[in-house]
């Protein structure tokens, strides 16, 4: 906008009222058309690796299990784990991950679908999941395919600090990156409501910079406080669960899929003396009253269902005999033809667009005749920056040689 | 002493030599002071050398600047803003032509026209996004002569007088009447025609194309008929049978790239009881293919199917002694789909931005058979099916084995009988219509009476396809505009982000497609405008979701500075200082020479 202000004041004068009108109307229309709540998604991220961070993976897997039990299917859960605990050589119970020293529950038992494992859990992949900007080859199971009516639960655990979260000991996610990603999600209507739960040290600082409406965030500790683990499992040898997650799970173990406990009861169940930190939540961006929001809005499954009143009787008016005759004639040939056509269709739809897009560009470049303009075009393309620099260096040499020879 | 002095002499500079020499020839130049004068003109070699190095540095600077320049493909920001304001300010207007034909009534057509228009304006809701502009022409056919209004309209005057009579509507075969109307009015015009006929039995039917007719009994006021006609025009022909005219996002199942994948699944809850298979290909060709073709301009649809085993449902059902079957209610519907065991989303054909609609046929186990759905008012559902918007639909089909036990012979694999499969697919088509926001029943119960809707073999009648095209054009264009505006805001807020050529091209083509869609819409070509708007939206989404727009991976200015300054700063400092020093030295030497020259001139 600054560049426009500098160069074309008249345009600004024309555009400014239109933009004001647009923002007004968009505000109005967005308040009028509220989307219906269609589905729930969960993005569960464990940002640590190595054996001594066992509890972070146990945290994430426990929440995964809870969310699945309350009804969110695997296809709507994105699970990002380093996944190096269960088969770690230091694990006395191979292929088993526990979150309690009584070993009652094996979290890694059945039906665990990890979408991003190992070194794929990076800040870049995390932000790509949130904003939806993947390469074309990324499969659907690794994408967050939410729409305007989705409620998303975002749970992150690991080591964190003041306005950052450490990813796998090599990178950081800053609070402004997260806020920026959420802002882009909101612009593209990728969620209706978002609940962020963070279980790290100084967790509440991670959502300081959030400004998008419809976001509710809770962190396990405030700035300057640490979040502690709950207990040490002397058999396994490491701490197996964090306090915040432990009390969250305790709350959910009492629920089943039909319950409607509210979010405010969840948030008020955190006792600072048990947690040894203050669980701080931020609800200024969230318009609804927490007493009225059931936890299954985020943690469980809800399907809006509409009964089908009647069948569409298109066929009953047709002569059934005619139907049979038509089928017997065509049935032989249709099978092979149909499958062939399908494959061609798919190939065609993929090929047409890029070729169509490429053609006009070739035409543009061929039109220039003057050598200087072709040089300029090549300059502007900027593909081979290296060769360009090489040309520059090479031209500098005669510039040096000639004066030296002149003054000799 | 002598060596030391000699060594001193040899080590010392020229100045010392001059100094030692100076006392030897003081008689030639008495005032020669080597500190202030020099005899020879100072050479330019040193100056030229240093300045050429400095100059080559300066010459190389633009090359360096170009090599670290961020490549940003130029985006047409002004056009994006103008498209957005155009869509916001003047509402997308679809032109609609209505034609009402009154047969056997002796009324003034102008009066009829005014009353219908009045009713229409009462019923039209304020849709902020897209509205329609309509024209209405009325013909009164009295057998012997015709009256039309408005007199100048080409639509009303083109009607051949006397071609539609009351006898056409006597028979009860609605399909034949529909065909007759098509033959009279021709299928090529895009106008919506309502025929009001004076006759015996009351009947109101909407045909498969763009015609509707109403048989009004004798003695009824024609004004009542006018109200009903207005309601038909607004509620059905403009809005497609929905309650309000606005577009609800949960009934827009087309994916962002304009594709829908229909995934049909046959779920055998317990294969130990019985295993069912179906002949999907036949049904696909006969029932689904015409519907998919009809929806071509709106969405690119592909179909796949699978049969799954061991897929119990997640909710509970109870035995009802009166109905002698297991019953589940509408309260259980949200929990019916058991996503843990139903692995429905295994499609590899769908791209990242397509939308998948799941249609599942649930075959219950022997322990829960027959399974019926009970509605809140106590009735049993006729279809045993339900939908979830944006997800798909489920039908419960009770196999023969539990309906009449005696005749059933279990075999390794049973095929669902063709008649049942047809019925099932009729329900599926009804559910598909529901997912697009239409009703699955064939009757529209309006405020002033009912209309029978003739079903079409393609799943959607032509006027319903028009409604779909218009709504999807509206939705797609608005979505495209907001996406492009968000993209331009994002790009302008990050001045150092690389924007690749792909994005520029996609934005350009998206804007062209949007312009094409707008021009087609204003000329009334609904289908081509829907196709163009779908392409505009998919290109805009491709541009916005281009994987290179990641804020973590572009070079900030601090990064660039930190990379290049450790080399260039010290070197350039040395070069500049050397040049300045040489310049200063040259000036000094030149001054000394000039002083000597002046002295030499004055002395000689």
C-alpha cells in the first residue's frame, strides 16, 4: 500500500473509499453468513525427540487416544511425532508406550496412524499443514482438509520458552509465525473455531501475538513459570507424563461420546497447586460463552445429520423392461471402455492446464528484436544468477587490465 | 662511521639522498626545498591504478545488486482490486425471462402482469451477493385471438396464438403434457414459462425442462392463480426450492479445484452372517453417468466404489416388539458412522483440493436385522437413510435373509438384487440432491399451494441445473475475488518474498476466467459462466496455495547483509581509503611541482 501511496495518489483517492466500502460490507456479510459446524479436526504435535523426552510423546499419544475414543476419525487427525520411543533400544518394554507407572494402558497398542514421523516434524511442515500450502504430491492423509465449518484442536507439547517452541532440538517456532499462520488460515476460512492447547514451559507466551477471531488458547504455564512432569516411572526410567496433560486426561476419562460437559468445567478443573504452574487461557478472541460450549465441540465427533425424506423416483417412471434390455446390450462393452476412459480423463485434466499456461509466455519473449532488450529480458528472467555474476566478473578483468596497460 | 653513514644513506629514502645531494649543488637552485617542491611532474600511474580498482568495484556493484535481487513476478494488483469492487458494488446480475400464459381466461394481460410483478417483489429476498434481474411477459390466449403484455416485448409476441388449448391438459400424463409444451415453445429458449389453464381438476406441475403448468378449476379467482404463479417463479425457478435465497456454504460440496469424487461403499457389518456384493458398473452407467454429465459445468465428478467387511456401526439400536425389528432413532444418527472401523477415505484418485463425498450402504448383521430408522414423530423412515452436509450419505439396507427367513439360502457371496439396487440408487440420487441443497421429495409445498415436481432421469431438471449454475457462479466468483484479494494483501505485506512466475500466470488466467464468467452471466449463458467461474476459482486457489509462499523461507534484509558484509565491507574500505590517499598524495605532489615551476619561472 505504501508503494501505491507514493506513486499514484489519484488511484489511492479512488480506491480508498471503495476499499472502505468493501471492508464494511465484508464485515457485515461475514457476520450475517455464519457457517454451520460440520466437522472436527485435531492437529497433535510432539516437538521433541530423544529418550529423555519420553513424556512428550506419551502426552501426545494419550491425547490422540482420547480424541479417537470420543469420535474423531483418523482421517481428521494429523499426528506429528518423532516416534523414536517405542522401538528405542533403551525401552525396556519394546513397542509399548505408557503414560502411567501402573502400565495399565499401552498407548502404542492398536490403530495408531502417525502422519509426520521422525525428521518430518519440522517448523516448515507444521506451518504447511496449518496454511495448506503443500507440494502437489503430498497425499490427502497428510493435509489439513478443513473447511469453513470445521473446529480444529491444535495441541503442542515439548520444550518451549518465552514466545518460542523448540522443534526437535534444531529449530524454533516463534509466536509471530504461529500468529501469522493462524491469520492466514482465518483469511482462507480454514476453520470456524480453533482451540490451541500448549503444554510446555512458559506456554502462555506462545499465543501472545494471536489476533484472529474465533481462537481460544490455553497454556500450561505463564511467563516465567515452568511446566513439570507428573511422576517418574522407575521401571521405564524416565518421566512418563506431564502434569497439565495428566489432569486433562483425568477429566476426559470420566466422559464418553454422549456427554456434554462444558469447556469452562475443563478449564476450571486445573488446580495451580497440583500443576505447580498457572494454567492460563485466553478467551478475548472467542465470542461464545465457555459455559455453553461442550467439550465435544473440539474433542469429539459431531456430524450434522439430515434425514432423507424420499427417494428421487426418476427410474420408477421408466419401463423396467426397457432398463433390462439396455443393460444387457451395453454391459459387455462398458466395463473396459469405462476404465480406459477414466484413466485418459485423469491424464488429460492434468496435462491441459500447465501446457495451456506455458504457451503465452513463449510468445511474449520471442517478440523482442533489439539485442539490448533481449539482454534486458535475459537479465530480468534471473534464472541463471550464477552465470550472470560470472559474466560480471569476467567483464571486470579487462577493465582492470586496460588501465594497467595504458599507464605502463 | 663511514659504513654506518653509508648504510644510513642507502636505507634512507630519496629525501635523504636529495638532502645529501642538496648541499652538493646548492649553486644551481638556491631555493630548492625538497619538502615543498619537486622537479618532475607527478606521475598518474598510482592514481590510475587505484582509481581503476575503485571504478571496477563500483561497476561490479550493480551486478551484485541484481544477483541478490528477490524475483517477484508482477501481479496485477489493480485488476484484482477492481474485480473485487465490481463484485461487491454492482451485484452479479443474472437476467431471467419469465413468460406467463393464461389459457381460457378473459382478463386484461397488463393487469395480470402488474399483479404478478407485485407478488414477485413481495417475495424476493434481499440477497447481498447475487441478485437477478427479471422480465415478465404475459399472454392471454382466448382461442380466437391473443392479447399480450408488454406489447413491445419479443418474448410475448413470438408466441403462436392458439397453439396451447385446455384439451392438452386434460389427460393425467404429466410427461406427455411436458413434451407437448416443449414442442410448442421450443427447447432452445432460456425463458421460464408458466401456463395457467382453466379446466376441471386442480393440478399444478413443474416439468423437467423450463415449463410449468397449472390447471385452475372454474370459479376460482385468477388473482389467486397469479399469487401462486409468483410464488412458483420466485421460490422454485429463482431459488430452486430452498427456503431462503442466500447461499449456505455447507451445501456447496464442490472442491476448490472444481472436482468431486463420489465414493460408494458397501459395508458388510459382519461377514460371518452374510456377505453381499453389488453389480456397481451397470448401475454406474445407467443411473449415475447421465447425472454426472448433466452436472458437468458445475463440477468435474468422478466415481469410485469399494466393498468393505467387518464394519459395525458405532451407535446402538433397540428391539421394538411392535415393529418386530431393531430400531435406531434420529438422535443416534450423529454417532452412526463408526470412523474407526469404516475405512472410507482410502481414495488415491482425489487430489489435495478435491472434495470427496462418501455414500455408504450399511448391511447390518444378523444380530441387528432388520434395522429401521424411526423419526421423531414415531413414523418409520421410508428411505432408511440420512446425509451429513459436506460428508455424504448413508443408507441402511436390510438383506433378504432377515426379512423373510424361510426363502433365504446363504451362499458364499450374495449379490444385491437389481430392483433393490435401483431403489437404493434412487435414494442416493435424492441424497446427492440434498447435499446440493435441493429437496429429495417430488413435491414443493408452498404457501399458496403445492406443486408437483417431475423428476428427471438425469437427477436434476433443467431449471434446477440453471439454479445450480447461477448459485455456483456467484459463489465461485466471490470466492475467487476474496482469494485474490487475500493473496495481493499477503504479497504486498511481505516485500521480500519471492513470487514465482507460476503464481503470476495463475492470477492472470484466473482474472481472465472471472471476466469471461461475468460477461457470460450478464448475457444469460448460465452453464458456460459456471464452468468459467469454477476455473477462475480453482486457479485463484492454486495461486494462493502455491507451496513457495512460505514466510520462513525467504531472505530478510538482515540475512543478506550478514552474508555479504564480512567480505565487501573491509575490502571496499581499503579500496576507498587507498583511492583517497592516492588522490591526496597526487594533489600534494602536484602542488609541490607547481611551486617549483613558479620558482623556476621567477628565477629564470
